[in-house]
């Protein structure tokens, strides 16, 4: 039986996600041997610049994709929300396992929730999406960029002058941090998560049918359907850049219900739509069309120009 080589970034989060997937495959009855091969990406080497300024999503996946092409590895596990809209020729998302918690969380000093933070309190995030939604709720707060992995950000909250930070619940759980650290779970009506947040994408070569059949064993129909709606919507709005866009879908009976949001980084303009339907692609398209009609294009173009400066 073929040994399967799995590529992973070397961060704690990436390795945990990779090992989680391998374990899910084993639980699904896969008996192949697995080897994890660590790969250093450009995104891992850049620590002090706003991620959106240095090139956004592609940063973490390029080197991994080269290793896939060169057949140094057979598959790789990515955070779905870090996946670019379109994959390069010959590579596919071959499976999407069951999603972890989709929500963002506020972690504050002294466990003070968002509504009760003192006026002018400093909130750390490097996500324009989170900044926009936090400022829409609390225009008096100050957003301060924060970089580094999950553990580093939590250390910075303790050691630097942040009053609170925002992180994805999924990442926090995956790296094994105690959920008691969380002050407040931000539900999608307060903070619409990033498209694909909490979900993983397994990337492999399109022509590796034998492996893709194995990976399909941990495909989760619910997650595939909801992430398809979210990514269809995102792909129709975005041009590969990091902008304040949120999208989260859930199922109600047979219906996909998509919460879609585009905002200005200062939170002064927030466009929101809820679209439902049975076909996830149709729901995604409709959400994009509705937001474009509300003026999403202007906001996206303006943010891109500012990022380019
Ligand atoms: N932006 C970085 C990033 N990419 C994936 C996750 C974990 C969340 C996930 O699984 O979607 C995180 C950390 C965060 O957003 O707090």
C-alpha cells in the first residue's frame, strides 16, 4: 500500500490541522502510512507587516503548491479562509472535512465584553473585516494592527497595550488553548466570519485519482454545501485582495442560508444581505449580485487603492 506524504507549514496550527486530518482519515478506515513533510512559506517569514499589504492569501500556499507539482508531497491541508479564489491548473480542493467553530472570539484583559470596553480601548486585529465590524458596533474603539501566530497574539495582549484582541475560535481550539480564555463569542449577527472560517481545504493533484478517492472519505456534505455558497459569493466580489468581506452560510432544513457582508475598514458603511435557497452556487451568486447592487464594488475598489499605496 502506498505511503502518503503530507505537506504542512511548520506552525503549530498548521501541524495540528494536518495531524487532525490524518487522524480523521485513519478513523475513516484508511490504512496507508502517512509522513508529514514540513515546508517554510513566504508568509511564515514575514512577521511585522500588515498581511493585507504584503499580498494576502497567496502567501501561505505558493511553496506548498510547488511541492505538490513536484510530487514532493501528495496533499496539503490549508485553512479554507487562506485559500485563493482559484487554484492553479492541475490542483484541486479534493476534500473539505467537517467545519470547526466558525465564530470569531473577543479575548480581553479582565474579561470585559465588547459592549463594556472603556471608551477608546485598543483592540488588536490585522483583519479589515474584523476592524470594520468592531468599529460599526463601537466607533469609539481604537484598532491596532497585531501580527504573529495565535500564541504570539495572546502573549501580546498580556504584554503590550492592547485591551482586547479578536481571534477565530477554531484556531484557538486547534492549537490546544483553553476556551476559558475567550471573553465573548461573536455570533455572525455581530461579526460575520471570514468566508470558510473554521473549515479546512485539502489540496491535491487533480490526476491523483487513487489518493482523491481516499481523501473523499472525510468530505463533509454540510461543510461542502455551506462553504460552496460562501466561496461562490467571495469569488464574484473579490480580485484576490484582502478586503472587509464576511460570509457565513448554515443550513436550515434543505435551505442554504448565507449571511454576506461588505464594509469599509472604518466601519462607517456596512452592507449586509441574507440570501437563502436550495442551490449553494445560486445562493452565492445572488448574495454577490445583491451586494454589488448596494455598492460593494465601490468599497472594494477604494480599499484596494488604499492597500496599493
Ligand atoms: N488569519 C490567520 C488564520 N488563518 C486561519 C486561522 C484559523 C481560523 C480558521 O481555521 O479559519 C487563522 C487565525 C485567526 O484568524 O484567528
